[in-house]
C-alpha cells in the first residue's frame, strides 16, 4: 500500500458510495474511464478485488470495505491538519463540528452561544439527529464531539458526564391521573403512549423501563418522530408520553403539560460529552469540551416538580 495515491483511494470510495462508475465520475468531476483506471491500479497494488457487481451496482468486497474505512480516517486526519494549520495562523480561532441528539437541542444552543462569547472567533457547526445519527457521525469522523445520553459501546470513545438527565411521563393537565401519587406502571397499560422512533435514546430508555417494571411493552403506542410533535399530541389529548424532562420545562411551568407521579420515575440518566478516542481534538474543540465539562450543568433546564 506504500505507493497508493489519494486519487486511487477516493476513486474507490466514490464507486462504493454511489454504486456506479458513472456516478462516481460525476461526483469527482472526471471521466468514467479515469475512475476505472484508478480502481484497477489500486486492485493491482493490493492484489485483491475491491469491488464486485451485484445486480446493477458495485458493492465493496471485504478488502474494499477495509480500504474505504481507512480512507475515512485519512480524510479526517487531513481535515484536522488543515484546521490545525489555520489555528496556528489565527490564534484563538478554529472550527468545531459538534453533534447533539435531538433532545439536547433544548439547551445546547444556549451553551454554544455562551462559549462563543468567550471564543468569538471559533466557528461551530451544530448537527442534530437521533442517537443512531450520532453514532454514525462519530463512526465516520464527521463530528468532533457529541452530546448524548449514553456513550456508544460499539466504538472506542472517551466520555465526560455533564449533568443529570431525568426522564418522566407526561399527560395533559386534565388527565384523570394528574395529581395522583405513586401511580403503578401497570395502571398505565391501558393508556395510549406516544413514543419516539427506533434509534432514539428516549425510545430505548422507555422500552427498557416498561420491560423492567411491567415485563411487556404497552399494547397501544403511536410512533412520533420528534419531541415537539409528541408534546403537541399530548396537549391535544392523543395520549401520554415518556420523555426527557428537559424538553418540557416551559410547558410544565405554564400549565400546558403535567408530569405524572409514577413509581420508579423519574429515571435519572446522565448527559455525556463524547468523542472518538482515536480522533485528535484540536485546540478549539478541546476548549469547547472543557467548557461543557466546566459549565454544562448550568445550561440544563430547571423542571418544576423535579428536584
């Protein structure tokens, strides 16, 4: 592999990513024969087939997948080098790409705004998605840091706790159980639950809680893809929901939503700042991480009725 070129690696990655030589050529702004020649030269160097045709598309072989994964690391290192050189030219500046699970969007922007008052020349890109999105972005080196409820086990990461994350069950203010104390989880099994999509950390926590206390999932559930829609649906009387308390602080305070006093709740998780262990943090990213560790708790919403 010593004589491999970036052009060859990028040509292979483009074919794997797009599935065809023509699409790869369009993406890289070269001709299809040029792509074919680069991939063939790389296969000759490696001594193994790197792609194979499956139906009308090219798929990577095991060797091709290994090289594509290595290229992601190379591209990440090149990007880090470019940012490091830029920071050396302009002390105090830099660029950070930060991910946050969708529940964290209720406090992450305030923390970032406060950080930029201290480091106004740092350029921050915020990417919001569900837990699966964050794990995928960490895996592909697309983000420097991520805020999430549980550090992923499928990757080698470093993580730092930045504050409590209570999870509760909410209902509309006129629900018959509002005001009741020590509600048994089994008494909720006739309710319609509004739940997040598969891949959401909140959905995973909800399913774990119900299986732990009820040994079964609720029979009536409606899947909803955002916390905002869940809150609106609960307020409309469509059902109740298991949700992060940090998403409902305002609605509870003004009386649009109520937290049910259910045995075993709130579940108190932690928010974590996470990074890939093998991804170097440049000064701007390290400063943002340290800021979150030092002051992250102060940006978490205060929820009425939760100590």
